[in-house]
C-alpha cells in the first residue's frame, strides 16, 4: 500500500513523470495519456455513483477499484502481464465478470431498435459520459500499444467496460423504457 506523506514532489515540473518502476517519460507519452484518461473515467464513474444505489452502486464501486488497478497496469512497463504481489495487472477473469453482468442486465431489456442518446435519468447521463471517457482511454491504450507492450486484457477490459456502462445506463433507465432515442433527421 502506498503511503503518501507529501503530495507534491516537484519531479514533474519539467514535463516528465515516473512510470511504475521509476522510468521517466514525458507527461504527454501515450502510456501516460492512457492511464490519465482511465483516471478521468474513474472520476466520472464516481460522479455517477452519487446518483445510483443498490447493485448498480456495488458494481460501480468495484469498477472504480478496478480502474485504479488498470491505471497501475498501464503505468507498468514490461511484457509479463501476470499479476503479482507487487504488480497489478488486469485479468481475463475481470473481463469475464463484466461480460456476465452485461448479460444479466441485458436479459430484462428489449433489443435496441434505434440508437440511444445520453440522458433519461441523472445516473444514465453520467454513465454515458463515463462510457465516452472509457472509449477515449481505450483509444489511447491502443495508441500506446503501437509503441510499447500493453496488457491485452487491459484493452479488452476497457472495451467491455464501455459496453457495461452503456447497458447499465439502460438498466437504470427502467431497463430501456426511459431511454432517449435518436430520431434521425428530426430537426430538418
């Protein structure tokens, strides 16, 4: 467990930051962009939790912890993606859990007949925002993977998480009954 006695270190004053293990990189490095966007997604999930309760809040609480683990995973250089006592890595089991929750929530919903616009309930709108930030984090992780080794399970997790947040947003919109649907060309 990290113990922070001082919040500022002055180590980043010249535009660099440290990855896990101490390697210094530019703050606009693709890897830093990826885990920074994961951090942003975590903050938006935290906002969504202000408007949820019950099992939705329990899922989101777990997801917030996993997003922190994901940030650690993305900030850890190397090609060994095996979790260890001192190395946090996203696993296929975490991806599978998201899939199982998606399937469980989807069972109650009618198939989509049209695209859904962000909105409906406060919780749903926040989750749609979180979903878009997760999609951006996924794009950044893919960009980083072109230059350095990135855990493939981390990229899968981001992809599945955006799906999870979409389905959860519909679940919290009365299982889709209160979704706001796109009306193509409605304002022509």
